[in-house]
């Protein structure tokens, strides 16, 4: 999987490259637009054309030269990095990209960069809530901005029709965006400007873009859309691999994270009866056997399998009562639950003929049990997905080499599990590309 980014200045190239790096890509910036791409270990290249204030003819020439190099490099995705305050030859360079890539290419412009205070609403770019033409950017000595309406800024520089998709459609979600994109494309619009005020909305736009199958979609933005689209595109390419999400932590934070994951991926979780696992009796083995059978059916139908002991909204298990009944310590019963979840996960991986792309575990006890039940020597650590969220691979045992993301029950915001699963999906494609 290779990502090629055409940037009109060096700092912009670096900024986009860093965002791609955070998504798991091996990114680099090239400072010479006319230099062939030779680095074999890099799968995300941001090329600086230094064309923001160049003559239009020069800008076209440099963009075309970079496109030639990206084609030779066999880039899977082409992205156009634009200035976060919409300065420069945006329309000119987008037109050049569309001309070179053919009539079935579509540029999607999302000028928003929420983390930097740039958002777009009604087609207008606002910087910290102020129309861009009313900021210091308007005083640019080379090309001062006299308007804030993004479609008009681009249309003045391009012969292609520029259309606009409003925030009302974006707020309706990826499905609504997808349908709107289809209508814009049917009307022969080659450049589509879309509003966004949050990173989550940008992710929804990216998801809609990857659902457009018959056209080559080109993200054009200051960086967030490029990163979101590249990750979504990569995840789509790796959907043949299955991810197993095992959640043993019963904190309120974990439940929020689970709820967010389930809503985002439309998962149908496999709930395990924790009371049957909190036992030294035959119920432990019986619950494991029945859960594994259910999971093996679901793993054919679902790409991401969620296995957990606590149905959302239910009260936590009262171990004190079970301690009295079982005559065991609370620590022993808690470990039986963790070991049960781990054994279910291991047996599903060993028994299915599906290709397993990785595991996610929430809760230190479950992660420790996965290593123990899986006879792993340890975890080879590779990266930090989020603070207190680690990515690695099992070393030895039944799960040797399988990717794993681990998270404590209290770590991360509501998106943490979803972000971790998306990271695993990205790594799958990157690993496969490296093998090839």
C-alpha cells in the first residue's frame, strides 16, 4: 500500500507526512520535485513542488513531473496537499492532477484542519471562527486573499466545475455523504468542496469516499482528510483479515469505548456469561465451548469479532456472592474469568480457517491470560497507538507472530478501542505490502 502526496510547500509536506506516520505509515518528505522515488522502505511519500506562489505554467509542470514519479513508484493513492488557508495555485494544481489521472478521477476538497482552528461551514473557511479573508492571511504580500468562499477561490483557477456539499449532509453520516457524492459526480462535477468542523466528520467523509468504487478519489486538504482517507482505504483493502476484540475490563470507560466501537462498525458482540466463567465447575468449560461455537459462526459473517463478558448497560458481576457459593477467593474467580476469555480467543484463532489479522485486548488481566493460555513467551513491542495503548506481536506459543494491541481499562477516550482496531487494520495491509 503506497500513498503519494503532492504538496505545494515543504512545511505542508512535512505536516501531512507526520499525520500519515501517526496512522502507521512509513512516511518521508522529498524536497526535490524532479527526483525519482527510490526509497524501498517508505510507503508514504510527500513531495514538495514549491509551487504555492509559482507561475501557473510552472506549477502545472511540477505537478505533472511528480505525478510521473508517483506512477513509476506505483502509488495506490494520490493526494493533493493544499494550504490550510487556501492560498496558492489550488485550482490550477487540482486541474493538472485531474487532467493527468483521467476523466474518472474526482477531487474532494476538505479545507478543514480542526486541530489548528481551521473549519469550513457553508463553503466558507474560518480560522479560529473568523473568515479567512479577515485574518492576517488577507495581507499576504504575494497573493492576498479577498474572499473566504472556497468553491469560488478554486473555480477562478480551474476549468472544471466546482460544487459544494454542506454541513447538513456531512452531519447525517457516511451513508448520506456517499449518496451526495454520487449525485455530484453524476452532474459531472470533478471538484467537490465539502464542509467539516470536526475530525470525526472528516473520517465520515473519508469512509464515504472509499465506498465510491468506479472513480479514483483524490483527497485535497491540509492533511486530516489525506490521513483519514489513506487509513480508510487501507482498512478496506485488508477486510479479508479478521480482528478479534476481547474486552474483560468492566470499567465505565471501557463500556463507553465498547459502545462507540459497536456503533461505528455495526458489530454484533458475542456476550460471554461471566458468572459461568467465575467457577471451578463444569460450567467454565461448557461456557467456553458454546461461546467458541458461536464465535466461529460469526467470524465468517463479521470482520471484527467482539467478545466480552459484560452486555452494555448491565450491572457488573457481584463476585462477593459467587465467592460464598464457590468457596473460592475473589482473585481466583477473577482470574478464571480472564483465563476463560483468553481461552475462547485462542481457540477461535486456532479453530477458524479465516485469516486472523490481529487481536485487541482491554484489561491487563485478560492480556496476561492471553499470553499464559497462548503459551507466549512475551510480546514484541512495535509502537504506541495512543498513550497507554501498545502495539506488538506475540512471541512464541500458539499465537506466535499475531499482531496485538493492548489497553488498560481506564486508558483512552471513547474512541480508543475503535482507533486501536483501525490501527490493526492498517498494519495488516502494510505488512502484506512488505511481504510482496
